[in-house]
């Protein structure tokens, strides 16, 4: 996950290559499905294998943790970016797992932007090599836009953009990414808004 402002993650689902949802306190693989879960995770910790990181990190890291939230859209436990350090706009907070690896498939995540005067953008990252190389889809309630980027050696480049999005701060919304080969689709709240072709990061990753 990649976020600039305080954000809440209620549920993540990845299909074809793996599937991520809330449930048990670990992940299990069954043929083409893998499930990450938040419900059994101890509060104020991260799921096993997940780590807090940042692109172009400067100073203290921001704080991610599983917390309890009864306003979540599924289950009670969520993954939250709880504290954001006062870093430059070139610093992007990510929380990711290197296993299982993802190449082609679908990623679906329900997220909520809680606050932030400068930026509230966030969304899933995939094909992650490290904190400086990955794809990311970001919706920003402050700017009402939904964008697709790649990050290569710490430099971020936009490859698709859609504006005039109705979701607002404090509202849950759903991002779905479909990535097959070099073709990428971005869906927001059930509507396909982004369509791109990109070969920058061809290998599987976190």
C-alpha cells in the first residue's frame, strides 16, 4: 500500500495469482488463491512478512499498524497508516510484503482517506522489487483524481489519469487493478477509469 496522508485499509483482495482478504492470523495458499488477513493480528503490530517502508525515505519512518475500527466495511481489524512524519512531497510511504509474489492478476482494496491538508492519496502497490521500484494506483480525495504510476529507481511517472471523481475524505472506496502482461486497468467503485500499457516493470514482485 502507498499513502501520503492518514489512511485506513479495510480489505484487500488479490485474485488469479493470489487473493487477500480478512480472516485468519496468517496467509494460506490454495491453488491460485492466497489470503492475507487482519482479523487475527495483534493490535498495533503488522501482519507477519509485512514491513513499513518509504520511497526516497528521509528522517523517521511513518507508522503503520493493524488497529480496531468498527466503521470498517468488513471485519473489525484494519491496516492503518497511523502517523505521518513531516517529510517532503517526494517521500511516499509504503507497507508491503515480499511474499507471495505477484505478476499477473487482480488486486482489489477498500481504503479510506481520513485527513491531511497536503495530500490524501493512496492505493495498492504491486510488482514491488523494493521501496524504489513498483507500480502504484492512487486515488486522492483532495484532488478528486485517480492515477496510475510506476516508480523506477525512486522516480515516479504517471501513465494514466482520470479526474472529477466523486469519492470524498472519510468515505470508503474500492480500487481494483487488473494487470496482465503489459496491460493495466484501473477500476474505482466498480467503474473502469484507467487503461494503460507499460513495460517498465515486467517481473513479478511483492
